[in-house]
């Protein structure tokens, strides 16, 4: 059974930077797509409202945030992408040093 995680992060509130960030996400690098899929993420969407982003991830039973973090740290292309994206992103006030995307807590679900 797949699990869903929702995360959030802010972009710098600059229309030119936000437009450039959007352009990068029109066609992300193939190495990034590969690293996402290899980690057990089966679907990933990012939504944007102003400078606030919201990510929805559907993951399989093999996915682990810790394993993804370790794989990303040892992948030079992922590190290059992350450093490039950090030009556009900014930590949320609640983030610890070095934290980017923050895991959100589900507080409601409509049941059928």
C-alpha cells in the first residue's frame, strides 16, 4: 500500500526568481527524475501559491526519508540540483539549520 506525504517550503518572494524556478521545473534534469523514482517515490507533485510551495509525494513500501537523504548526499548531480534550487528557496521560520522541505501534519480527511 502506498503512503502519501505532504511537505512545504517557501520560495524567495521575487517574481523573476519564481518565474525562473518554474522554468527549471518544466523539465527537470533526468538524473533528478531517476533519483526520485529509485528512492521509492512513485508520484510527486508541487503546487505553488505566491511564494509558498506544497509538495505531495506518493511512496511505496521501500521509501525512507533517511535512505533518500543518504542517497542524495552521495549523488553529485542531485547535490548540484539542490544547490541550484537553493538560489530560489528559503527556509520556513520553523526549520532547523539545513532543513528545507518541511513535513506537514494531516489534520483532516473526509471519509466516504
